[in-house]
C-alpha cells in the first residue's frame, strides 16, 4: 500500500509567523509532489507542485523536497488568517498510469489574528 | 488558466432518482478526468479515472453500474448517480489533467443531498 502521511493537526500559528507543514511518503519511486489547500466546504485548490530535490518558492510559499528522506514540506511565510485551511499533500506514485494522486489526510492550519 | 467547472453546484433529489453531474475543463483539453467523493470531515476518496473516448477505471469498492461515467470529449466528463439513496449524499468533486503535465485541477464540487 503506497501511503502519504501528514500530521492531522490542528496546527495553530500566530499571524505573521511561519507555518511549516510536513508530509512523508512511502513510495521511493515517486517523482511528482503537490500541495493543495482546501477551505472548509470547498474543493481543493493547487498551491504548488515540485519535482526536484531542494526548494521551490512561489510568493509566500516554499515547497521543499527531499527524496532520500521521502519527505516533502510546505512553508508559509507571513501567515495570514486567510491561510487557515486544510493543506493536502499529494503524490503521484511510480508505476501508475493516468497520473493518479495519492492524498494524505491533510493538516488543518489555523492562523490566529 | 486551468479552470474546471462543475454543474450543478448543489442538487437535492428524492431517493430512487438519478442525478447527472457535469465536469468541464474551460481553457484546456483534459485527456484525463477524475471523480472524487468527500464525506464531511473526511479525506478525498477517488472513485474513478476516465480518459476521453474510453471506459472509466473504477477504484475498488465503487460500483460502476451505480456511478456511470462518460468522458465523451476532451472538455467534458459526466458522472451519473443512478437510483440515488440517502447514503449517496456527499460532496462530489471532479478534477482534470491535460496529460501534457501531471497536475490535476479541481472543479468547485457538487453537493448532493438525497432525501
């Protein structure tokens, strides 16, 4: 069973702080990694994808990938109350077709004003 | 870019009726579309994967005769919940991938309530 693990939280940070969201995956052959944000009652929204080891930055968001440790993280700088949501880590496993995603259960982030 | 729409956004129906949900990619051609279901406070559950012009591939435990999927064009996939029952009440979400890149873009979802 190829799995994606996330701390369910809730993770609570004060406004302006850095929020760090972590994810581990079991399939060592995975090549593609995604972070989605899901507000309560809404569908997931793509934040970032990352394919290569290292950091990838997009505005206040930085994704970090370490394939040797099978670990991917998302940092949110200058957290805002509007960032409060569930963050889903998703992985495309190796050997599959159709780019099927395996999702973690999500981490609930609360940013306190 | 990469906009996916769903219609209807919300539907209420009587038990035993069938409900059709449409998923459209508005600004790209979606060679692959996915259908998910999500119960309150639960994770997304993939129901099936559909490729344009071919039969859908259903996940284990999902009844293909109950959840009919048609992907007739590169911009449209439909999910029909046949003979809906109250336990089918859920949030149904589609996503689409162009096939050129792996990223899935999600539609806004359809909330189904079966009375």
